[in-house]
């Protein structure tokens, strides 16, 4: 089931996307009464997806992100091996979250901003200290996230809260896939396409099989530190291939089964 959050002619609501193409085009949005956790209750109202606007599919209380979870990305950004810089955890504030199509807005004082296309986990119920073998019991589904990062601020500050937590620096969507077996999660392609001056280039072209910590290990690790609430998002880390993006660009992150997360870039 593909859960979305939509702006429709009469307001906003959660909805289930049914039918259509793998990218969501041609789908029908069936409105859900209330929240998306548990068995959905439908209102009976529907809209073609072309008649609504897809928003960030969830508004989390927090976004917990795993950094340095791909060895090739550690090498390209930090110029060191993953053995010397193991995975770490940081948090992006909920005010960083935007939906598909919304602009990533770069302030003038952030001088090198890069995209990071990632697989994201959406939590489905309150949980703490989850054993790795029980990870499916706490997960609502999966979506795409762009962990936008200001490299100049990241290295100047020495910690990552400001560099990765600026407003609009967490695009999320376009929907949440709740079928936890929708794909082979330890063999899932992840791509990011950068459009600059009218030319599109694939910059990230990797696979979740390159993760240092697996999804069950991540959930066990993160939930040992934080109580996770329904709708909280866990970013699983970025593969190599990240690159600078500037105002006028567009970034399209693609994961099979989860669609495309596309956002333009603007100056703030």
C-alpha cells in the first residue's frame, strides 16, 4: 500500500495511492479518515493524483539520520576509511522537512550544498530498545529522503546540526510503501540525477547492499538511544556520488518501488 499526504481541493488529508504507473502518475488517491497508522478507514472521496498536490507523506516528530553508513561516501567526503570513521547518528529537525516538488532553499551563507539520496524508514508505533529481529513490528514503511548537507558549515562547525538541519534541507516522499517485502531491501538500487543548465546527469548510482549497518541493525541501534514515535523517520545513509547543487538546479532521487523524489533548488 502506498500512503501519501495530499493537498486536495477541499483541504489536506492522508490518502492511499491506487493503480497508476510506477512513478505514481495515473493513480487514484483514496482519502483516509484520520491518521495512516493501523488499518485505514476510507472516507469514500477520491481524486486523480493529477488533481492534487503530493506533500511530504509524514510530518515526523524527529528525523534520525545515520551518517557514514557507506564506505565509499566516507572516503569521498572525509578522505578517510570507514574503519577510522564508523557510522554515526545525528538528528534533523522536523522544520527541515518538505515534500516532493517543493524548493530546496539555500541561504547565501551556505556556500557548498550537496544532495544525498537515501532510503528512509518510517516508524509505525511507539518503541524503544527494539531487537534487530523484531524490526518489522515497529515499521510503517519506507520512503525516499534527500539529506541535503552544507559541507562548508559541516566542516566549519565540527558537528552537523546546522549544516544538515536548515529549513527545507530534508525533502521526503513521494509516498510511504507499507509492504515491507516490496523489494529485496539489502539489494535495492539508489540513484540521484542532477539537472544543471538543462543537462541531466546521474551522480549517485549505488545499492543498499553497500550499507555498513543493515536496516535491522540501524533500528536496534537508533531505538537504543531514542524513543521512536509513530511517523518518525530514520535515514539509512548516503552512498557515494553526492555533488554540489546550486540555484536553478533540480535533483531527482529514484528508488524502485518508491518512485521519484524531485525538488528544484532556489536561493533563499
